[in-house]
C-alpha cells in the first residue's frame, strides 16, 4: 500500500513546529521516529494533509539530570534512552525494558516521545513512565504543561494531549535509597508486542516491599497501575495480589490469545517480578543487543 | 549413480565440483543488491494496477459505479470483471486423475459475486500505485452479503448452502483407500490409540511478494511478462490459452525471484488480470502485491482436521492405521494444479515409513469462503507425518515402550527395497534403519533421556520428540501431466562452448533463492571440464531456455541437474571429437580438465579450450575435411522408472516447556535425511534447515485467523507470526546417501524434507515434556493458549 499525498514540513525549532500545527489544526500530524505513523499512512489508516517532521529540532533530543530528575527529550531514540550512561545508572528499569522494544532497526529510529504520545497499550515506555512516576512535559501554542503519567494515558491510543500539543520531554524522578525495580515481558517472539508485560518500582526493606507501583501493559486499553495487587504484595499476600488482577486488568480477547490467557500470564509475571524484587535478585536476561 | 567403463563415477572426475560446498555464483550479485526482481524492471509508459478486493467472505455485487474513479488524477483505466472477461476467459481447477474433483469457473476479476475476503473484482490502472489506490477509494460498490461457509466441519451439512449452487453441495473431492483387513487388525490388536489432530491454516511468506509486469507490444505481437514465478513455461501456456494468444506471442521471464515455497506456482486472478489489462491498454502494466493483499490472496495451505487411530501388537508392532482427513480449500480449487493434491498426499503418505499392511484412509476436500489453499512446501507431508508419529508415541506410551525402539522395530528394513508402501506408493531405495541409527548417535539419545529425567526432578519439563518421514521428490508426469495439466515433467539444458573456453548453460529449471543455478553450474563444470568460474547459467526465460517444468516438488537438482549432466557429457563428446581430429588422436584417449584438452591417461595438456575455440570459430578453414564442430549440446531428462523418487529421513526435537506460561523453548533440532547424491552439502544443509524453520513456523507460530463471518483477522507481519531467528534452535544435519538409479547423478530432492518432519518432532517433544503432568496437545500452532488449556490453567 502507498500513502496518499501529503505535504511535508521540517521546521528547525519547536516554536516553528508548534506554529505549523496550530495553523493546520487537525490536518497536521507531528512526525517523530515514524515507526508507527509511516505504517499507518501506508495502510491508509491515517491521511493527514501535512506531516510536521520534528527530527530537525535539536533541543528535543538528549538525556540530562537536574536536581534529582532525569529529563529525556522526546526525540531521543529508544536505543539512546536505554544505553545512556545516566539512564543505566539512575533508571535501570528503562535500560532493562529497552531490549524488549521491537528490533534494533526500530529502536534506532523510534523515539520515546513518539511512543508515549501514541500510547499503544502493549508497549514498554508508557508502562515504564507509569511505574517510575514520570512526568510528561508537553508544549502547545505558547504554553507548557506538565502531566503526571498517572493522568496521561486515558485509553486506546488516547492521551491527555490536546490538539496542537506535542510531547517535548519526559522527566523521571531519580529513585532514592532502597529502591528496587522489576521488569518482565512475555511475547510470542523477541520484539513482538507484549502478550503481558510488567514494569515495577518500589522500595525494599527488612520487612518487605513498600511504595510498590505495578504497571502492567498488554492487558487493557492502556497501561494499568495495579494498586490493589500492589497493596496485597506489600501486605505479603502474593496469592491475593494475583487474585486482585482479575478486577484491575481488562485484557483483550484477540483471535490468537484469549483474555483468560493474558490474565493467567499476568499473574505468573506478577509472581516472578514480585519474587525477584522481594529477594533482590536480578533476572538473567539473554541479551538481544541494544 | 552409474559408472563408466573404467568403473569411475562422475564423483571421481579429476575436476569434479560435485559433493563440494562451492559458493553459489549468484550469491554475491544478490548480496550487493544487484538482483533484478520484477519491481526493478524499468519500462516506459508503465501503468500500475491496484485491485479492489472483496471486504466480504461471500456477497453479491449489486452495483458497481466506476465513473468517479475514472476521473481521478493519473487514472488510465478502471476495469470491471465483465469488461475484463471479454479478454480473459475463465478457468476451472480440476484434473482428470482426481476422479470426481469439482470446482466452478473462476474469473480473473469476479463478475457479480465475491467468494472470499480479498478476491479482486475491479482494477484501477494509473500512473502510480498511489494514484491507483486513491482511485480505488472512489469506486462505489453495493454488496448484498450472502451466507458465508466458514467452518469446514459444517460445510457438508445439508443446512449449509452450497457456495456454487450448480455443484449441489460443498464437497469438492473425496478419496477413500482401504488396504488389507483393517477391521480385523483393530479387533485383534493389543492396544489401539486414537487422536484428533488439527492443523491450522497458514501460508508461505516470501520476502518478495507476488509481482508481475506484462508488456504488450502490439507492433510485433509479443506479450512479454516479467513474473516472480517458479514455472515460466506453464505460465506461458496458460496465458496463451486464456488470452487467445499463440505460443510465440508470449514470453515469460522469471529473472530473480525472492522466495517462492510453492506460493508462486499457481494461477492467480490478479496476475491474469494484469496480463489482460496490458493487452486491453496496449501498454505495460505492473502489479506488486503488498503485504496485506499477500495475506489475503496468496494461496494458503494446511487447514486439516484428521481423526486417526492406530493398532499395535503387545510387542509394539504397528498393525493397522485408520484415518479420516477433512480439509477446507476456499471457494475454488486452484488452477491448474488443483487444491485436491494436499489431501491426496496425506492419504498416500501417512504411515509411509512403516511396514504395516492394513490401512484405511478417507479424505474429504470441502469448499469454504476463505482464501483458496493449494500446494505449499512439503504438500501434505507435515500432516501425514504428524498423524503417524503422534499415534506411535501414544502407542509406545500405552505399551510402556521406548518411542525410539518402536520406530526402529516398525520401519521398512533397508534391505527390503525396492518395494511398495501400504498406500501403493513405489519405493526404490530408502534408509530408515541407517538414518535412525545415525540420529541416535548424533543426538546422544540415551544421554538426553538421562538429562531429561534429572531435570524433571528439579521441576524442569523438557521433552524429546521424534519424527520419521518420507518425502516425494523428482515427480514424473504422474503428478500432473497424466491428469491433463499442461505442466512439463521433463526438463532440458543447452550448453554452448564459446571461443575463449567458457560455457553458457541454459536450463528450464528455475531459481528462487535455493541455489538451483549454483547446482547447475557445478554439474556443467564437472561434466564439461570447464572451470566453474567460466560457467554462466541462464534460467527463467521461455524464449532462451529449453522447455521445461521449472522448480517445484523438489525437482530442480534431480531432474534439471540430470539434464545438465547429460548435456555436459554430450558437449564434452562433441568437443573431444573435434580436438581428436585436430590432434590426430583417438577422442576416447582425450579428456577435458580445467579448461584444457588433456591426455586422459596422463593428464598432460594437449590444447587449451581457448585454442580449440579460436580454430573452430575463427579459422574453420583449417579444420580437417569433413569435420563439422557442434559446440552446442542439448539434453532433456524425465524420470521414468518410478512415478516419484521418494526420500526419507528422521528428525528429533528437544524442547523445554514453561508449565506456568505455556511457552515452548526450542533447545535443539536434529535431522538425518537421505536425498541420494548430495551435490552441494552447503546448499542441501541450508535447504534442510530452512525447511525445518518453516515447519516450526506451522507447528508453533503461523496461523491465518478467520472469524465466524470469514474475515481474515491477521494480515500483517506484526500479527502473522513467521518463525524468526531468535526463537530457532541450533539444527544439526546429517545424511545417508541412497542414490537413485533412475539417473546418472543419482540426486533426489531435498527442498521439503525439513518441513515434512519438523512439526511432528516439535509437537511430540512438547507432549513428551507435558506427559508427567497428564497434559497433551494436538492442535497446531501450539500457542501458549493451547498449552495452558491442556494444562488446565485457563
């Protein structure tokens, strides 16, 4: 399939990009890494009149740290997010998630901002944002908004972004003392969308786990923070936590994988991740390259 | 493999390339991106066609308005089914030797009724594919949906309407085979096991999708067709028939082809329509399937449900096999090879490695409103192998016997050949016993069983699966020709010696990436004595190669290779006759080695071929009187002794099942197979490995999913899961060599053996791993859903 005709602009500044988006309204779509949008164009699932390419705006990419917050520019490629020394040191959860994001060619091109703005419910970054308590920084015409990840992902491909706004950065608080994290994803083949995934953060002490944030993906129309399950685990009740997932998740019933299967797998993944976080063991991961 | 008077075979020729892993001559060109696939062919005034395809599984086309589309920018023509039918006649996919096989006339573009999601019924030709797709959106269609026949299990019920009312019902073909006294054997058996096996519908996914460029030059009355296809002469013949052209008016060129697997050997409505459009518009027209329409319109395969039972003696002898196969083939039997072949092969092949004498099989082939199915790599073999090998494991477990031992006990012994299999298939020479012995040592079966037992104590569930199989290769005219299909069973090779001493070999077998041209170059170099780097091979052009069948059914090396060998020998004879006259020597005392005429006994060089070429081509006046050099030789070959050259082999799989997630990890795979003479070990081993991976695809991953209304639910590479390297195990390959005496080179086919046995080996391994938990799977693909259901966890 071939995309229908569209116009193309490559502004050199964020203000110019926002002006174009404002001028053309719903007819304009920002182009980040293009790993989902270009496919949608070719499949004729999307037919914007104008693509506003964000790839020539230098200030949108890069990783930095300031006062206990790691800021990742929206146009930072998946690979550059997960391999940045700062991320590997401060946000090991993100580094652990990286190998699960599709394949190297896609990781080299796709961006964290694009992934967060698209909000595919079976992808890794939105869940990581949720688990890590990230803040999504967005800019519209003239204004900047800062939205907690908890309030950003609203539904299937639906976010709190308003028309004319784009994601400019994602800010992650640097985890403090005693912080632990967990990540696990089950997909049919390496690089496939998750059947079930779990990104988790918390704090471990002699008495157990606390401040748990369990962000499941692939099991609802958006990444889901399983609060009841987290509370049960903090209370030392893994079985209760696994049972609680029945009410917290709403897995899709797709032709290849039943909803019951996803729920079952979510419980298995929860058990494994919570066990590792509790025991302080890191999963042995076969590397699929960065 | 025959020997000459000296007792030497071609393997002993001083400059033999046979049996050596020489690199493929075309590999570098393809790696450098210099391949010429259909989409790389540049022609002036090219029109791009896009097709409007049915969104319904079954519907009547009530109204079709193309006026707006015709007015769209760049549009050259918008053509409907009835308009195209004035140029291209319909076809019916039946053959005389499948008695009772029925189908209905099929048009290149559906006339007034669509019968599967993806069936083309209107075409737009425009300056670009994008403009053609723009115009598709402007075509107004009104459908009247009709009841869709989706489930093959209910397709034959009286309440189910026939897809083609003139046929009365949805039964396309039925075959019943009853050999020996099956009922008595089951009555007297110590143990009877039964299972229902389900084989998901899947397809062959080619890197290069189907593609065709048809160019009608009215001035010289020539339709030139660049086609991503396996059988150019078949396509030429069919285009002549349905477009009312003479043979000389159609040239089909299959230059580089990016994979085929049997997908590109059938007649597709959109490709016929593209050729008809070129005639109508008097200009070149190109169609390249995109990935979505590939999934919707490439042939699918498998989609079988087999209920089968096997009878055993207390000692573990297989006494009898009784099976019932049901398969859904879509709304039409595919032209010209028909869609009855897979079920027919299942009947012929099930239990084929074994020596039981009582066998009953029924196969029913039903029509349904899904994409048509037809022959895809290892037609019927994975089904036949799974049924027998699955039942043997069940029987072994019931009898408390080792599954390896039960196979050793039951295979037809290596010294029993030639003989016939229970279904009547004629077997020249197979090597099941030798293959099993080799496999047992190669995989360290006993050591693996010990490891498995130890790990089970730690809660790790590993399984070992075995699968013995036979494979149909080198088909004679018995495959298609006797049924009336104009598909050549014979193939030819023409070799020309040029003045500098190089040769050009034109062959009618074709190359789709498996290395056919490399094999031919090896054989030609060996036969003629010309170094391999001075051999050029031409294939895939109806105008410049001998007439032949192309490459399918694992026939390229065994049939095309023998033609090349015979042509090479003939050319060497011709060349030595002339050399003998010039050198005043007995031609029988001379040979050609490494590009020079030599004294055969001593190897002393007498004259380089370049000198001989100089004399013959530029100074023929100096030749002795009466010498007329013929530096071109052509030979053809068709197997005649046996309808097919059966091969055999055995595979083993070692897997680990995560009994919490239902995920299967493939740890290792082994294959010992016997394709006769191994012409190029590297190419054969990679054929086996690639075939195994495709078999694993069907066993674990690939599935064309339809909903109850006949909608295809997965039409992209994101949700149709092809097997990928990350999940594949290491695969060890070894060979037993039982050369066929039907040809001098003794090669049988090797292209499908991997696919034939891999699914059964993997599924048996999964069941072996699950056995301690009382769980068992029998539905492919074996997804986590299937395993978790078997474990009772969901």
